C-alpha cells in the first residue's frame, strides 16, 4: 500500500496530460491500478559507457520511477533501466540532491531527470559516479548535449536549490572543428553510400519576425537529428521563413531516404548471418541520421552477436599502414686553406759578384771540430730526456687506468713505461731509477694482480668487477631512495628500493647485511606509502580504499621497534575505525537509497556501535546515522509488514505495523509532526484492516464447517474492534462494520436453526411416538430433519424417519415448529398454515 488511491489516480491523470504529446519524453505505467510505478523514456542526447569503457552518445534512455509508502513526504525511488554516464547516476539509483520536496510533482521530477540526462543539471560534489563527475568538469564547454522542452507555463519546473548542482546555460558549443571540411553531416564515403547535400557551414539565417527557436533548428541539424527536425519543420507556421529552409528540407528528406536504404541493407546482412557487416551498416545509419528509430538497439544487438560469433564474423575493417620517410639534410663545411707566400730566398756567397774576399779557415775548422764533439752529446741528452718524459707520462696513464679499473690497459702502460725508463742511460739516471721503482711497485702490487684477475677492492676485500659495479649501482640507487624518502615521495622510494633489492637478490656474492638494511628501508617506506595513500583516499571519501591502506600500514609496522610501533599504531587504528565508521554509513545510505531497509538498518547499527568509540569530530555524523537508522528500521518494519500482509500472514503484519508505530512514537523528531500523525493514522488503519480480514477469514472457515458458535465470536470481535477504533467513521471501515453485522445476523439465525435441528435429531423417537402411538421407540430409525421456513415467530421443520416393526418399512413424516416468542415446541398441522 503506497499511497491513497485518489492520489495515485490524480498523479496518473497529470502525467497523461503533461507528457502525452511531449516531443522528448514518453511515460507509461508498469505496475498497479491506479499506477504506482512508471517507466519514463527519454528521446534526448545523453552519454553512456560501452563495454570497452569508451564514452558513447545515445538518444534512448529509460528510467523507472516508483511511488513509495509515505509519498509525497518520502521521495520516489528512481532507477535507470539503461546505462547512463552521469555524476548523479549509478546502476541502482539516481541522486536527486535537494530537488525533492513534498510539494513537488512526479511530472516535475520526470522533467528534472531529463535535464540531468541531457547534461543541463549535474552535481559537482558528493557524486555517485566520480569518473563521470571528472568527465563533466573537464567537458563543461560541451554541455548540455541537447535542450529539453519544459512543462507548460501553468506548471513550471523550479530549479533545484542545491549549491552543488550546476545548470549550464548554453545549449551547445561550436568548436572550430565543427566548421572544417571534415565535418560532414552524412559522414559516409561516396563510394559506399549515396551522396546527400552537405549542411551549410553557417546556421539557417532566420527571419527576425518568425517566432520559433532558430538555435534549436541549427542544433538539431548539427546533431543530424533529422527525424526530430522534420517534425519540427512540419509544425512551423508559414510565416517562419529563414534562408536555406528549402535546402534544409531537401537535406532532411535525402538523408532519411539514404538512411533507410542503408538500414535495409543492414537488416538483410543480419538475416544472412553477417552481424559484423550489418553492424557497419547500422553505424553508417547512425552517422547519417543520429535519431534513426531504434538504431542504438540495433547496434547493441549486432555488437553482441559479433562478440558471440567470434572468428566466424568477418568484418571489413582493415588498417592501412603508412610508411614514413625521413629526409636527412647534410651540412657542407667549406674550409679555406690559405696559400702561404714564402719570401724569396737570397743566397749569400763569399763573393759579392764583383769583388773577391780572402777568408781565414782556422776558426772555421775549430768550430767544425767543436760541433762534431758537442752534437752527439746534445743528441743523447735530448733523447734521454724525451724518453723519460714519455715513461713518466705512461706511468701517469697507468695510475689513471688503475683508478678506472682498466687493469689490462694499465699493465700495458706500465710495461711500456718500464721499457722506456730502462733506455735512459747517464742523463736523468737518478730520476729514471726512481721511476722504475714506482713502476715495479705498481705492476707487482696486489691491486694490479687482483685487477688483472678481474677483481677490485671494495670495503677492504677484493671482489669481481661485475659484482663491484652492481654494488656501486645499488648503493647509488639506495642513496636516491633515501633522498626520495626524505622528501616523503614514498611511492618512488619504494620502487627504487625494490629495484635495488631485486638486483641484490640476483647476485648472492653481495654482502647479506646490505640486503637486511635495505629490507628495513623498504618496510618503513611501504608503511609510510600506505599511510599516505590512505590519507589521500580519505580526502576523496573513498573509505574502503583508505581502510585497506591503513590496515596494510598497520601490518607493515610490526617489524618496527616497539617504541616506533606505538607511535604509528594509535593513529593508524583511529583512522581504521573512522574509515570503517564512514564506510558503514556510506553503505547504509546506498542500501537506503536502494530501498533495502533491513540491510541499511543493520549497517547503520554497526556504524552506531563503532561511532561511540570515535572522537567528538564524528558526533554530527553519528547523530545523522542514528536518525537514518531509525528511518531504516521504520521502513524495514513497514516493508516486512507489507510482505506479511501480501502473504495473508495477518498476525505478523499486525505485529510489524505495531512495531513501526512504536518507532514513530519513540522518535518524535524522526519526521515532522504532521507526517508523524498522518503515518500513525495510516498504520492504525492498516492494522485494523488486517485484523478485520483475519477475523473475517476465520469466521468464513467456521461457517463452512457449520461451527456457527465460533463464527459468531469472530464476527462479534470484528464489530467490537471497529466500534473501539477512532477510524470507525471512515467510509471503508463503516462498510466493513455493516457487512460484519449482516453476516453476524445471518450466522446467528443459522446457529439457531442448527441447534433446533440437533434437538429434533436427538428427540425424534419421542416426538414420533407421541404422534404415532402404534410406533415403538425401537422400531424408528434414520431420522432426516429439514428446516422448511420461518412462519411469523415460528420455525417450521419437516421430520422424517423409517418404521420397521410392522412387516415392511414405512416412512413416517410430520412437521414440528418452534416458537421464538414462547420458546416452546409444538406439532404443526395443515390447519396451522
């Protein structure tokens, strides 16, 4: 029992009047007479996510609307029947925000949901679908997708007062891409589909005197909603003139014609068992005319068929490979090589051409002799000096190469340096000897020997170069991880530490103590990362994720020192309790919104038990949950009573409704006083009806069994219950009272007749013997007593029995009457008639 019959009938009549000719919305009843449940179908542009997660447009949406018990003080239950991607929609419910008030109508609600689907209305905070909320924020310039007509002016829609609902003002936003040559209203290749005229790149130029929505015409044309546009143009008056009207009409006609031809091809392909090719045709139809009837349903059906058939479906989609050519531009460098000019050489002789001079050759001879002596000495000096410098340079190269762990090259450099140093004879002999000593020490050192064997010195021990390189890289990464941890970049710190750990575990030669220290770093970083992620999830209201992160952190700190564990443990447990509390609250609200009252009540009760342990910051939420728990308990009890009522379990129904009444009386602030009094009265009426039906059914059972005494008791109980009820003056209850009284009178009469028949059956032998003296008691048998009629104050009975004592059996008959006035029996003869 959801609402009064008159109220439901009025709602049904209003919906018929408002939406019977609405261009975008149609509404049909689905349950009850008069209806208590409706399905609203919206032929407006909205979006949904397909199975691959991509955003798709659709102009076919269905929403179920159920009128609940306590309407209009309790809002209708709204659930989408088709997928809709919207911040306030999830598969189980639609969040109406602050829109619903008891003075709202169902028609207003239906239009409000339509504006939500079209993107005109959506919440910015506390949304059902955070992914949808993010998409709507990032694509706000594309909203709304379409403009929906409102209610008649006599019954306007009032915009919601919720601060977190945003109503877009613009009907559509035209991007630069919308006017490029790539934008084709037909969207079909000339070779594959028939050509149709293209839409002009500018909207229709409307005569200013025409009174119609030119922006809507342009929007429908741009969206290729040619069926809707065709109907709109048909309804325009002859005075509505704009430039390009005839061209637009031709475009609509040709587009619909071509779409029908392509659609027929798709149907033929689908009937031939080729869903992939049929799907291509249906998508071409949608691209050509976006509001083609039921095209979305055809596309979904063929998509499902294609997925089910797998490799048997051969589509025509082929990817074309494009080759990329890269052109390399060479640079030409021109070098200008100067041509040096050499001065003319002038040969000087001992003759000046004309005069001849006498030369003394003694000094010249001495000079030549000294030169012959000094030249070899100078050559040896410079040669030795040069060899020493080369040897010294090779020694330096050797040391550098050893520092770089290039031991093979270092050995070669040292060997070459030794060879050169040994060739130094008497010039720089002292320095050469010292250099040879250094080279000998270097080439025979442990470092060189280990290095040539492939080992290097690390932390006092020689290890293979590959291991040392891995260790150095590991230490470098550990230092990077430490820096990340110091800056609270725990995620990257954990990844860096784990990368090092993997490398260390793959090389058993690395010191195990490094692995132990690294393991402690990883656990500490992981615990802090879990705490960080938990705090982030809490800020976003993702209580389930936050609790999991905090529980992971709590598990991770068990390896910490006891004192450090205490530092973390208190705050972690507090956060876990808080997340659990708010998660239970959230889940309870979800169950509440889905009309799952029992589940909601249980979740709220668990939240209340946990909430008493939390700090004062959650006191407001706790108070809210306590009120929600009371409401959930109320609705759950009423729902259980309704179920019992439907199952004819009258005693259980009465008990549940009585409990619901008690909840209302024990929680006076649960509803406002008017609603409380009204609902208490409704519950009293239902309990009275249940008791009447119960007692009436029991009375009927007793009557069928001719147990008139018990039937009388049940009927008297019904009358007493009605007479003691404050609802006895109501028409429906008064009718119950009247019917029970009539039945009681009839049953009492039947009871009296039954008692008299029983009396006659018990005493028939005496009565027949009195009127037939020749008959003895023992000869009489097989009595049959029948009530004949009521004659005045007398009840007339026909008595019959069999006499067996005089040869053959005789049937004896007589009439006997009972006076209701005197309470006496008498023989009834024909003269008494």
